[in-house]
C-alpha cells in the first residue's frame, strides 16, 4: 500500500512539473536587429531590423500590387520619365 502511495505522489509531481514547463513561454527577442510587424492606432507597420531591408518578391507571373497598381509598372514609368528629363 505504501508503494502505491509513493508511486501516486511521484506521478502527480511529474505531471505538475511537466505542465509547468509546457506553460512557460520563451520571451521574444525585442532587439532592434529583429524585424517586426506591428499595429499602431489601426495602422499596419513593417519595421526592419537594424541595417536590414524589406523585400517583396513575386514569382513568375505574379505581381506586387499597391492599391490596385502593379509596382513594377509604376517604377518603370517613373524611370522612363526621369530618363526623359
């Protein structure tokens, strides 16, 4: 009977220890080296890490659209206007 009681105490202890370790979350790295996506007053903000870029890449046949306009077309138009000056 004593053996069953000791086993029960060990089993409950192991369960509590396991739950505690599973419920603990590692804190995120909040340094400026890490990029983040945040919201501020309803605005979606993409923040780069220090000395890093934001890159959007479209695969073959895909486009990056901004308010219904293809960014590549806009860049080509601006480039043509600037070269024509």
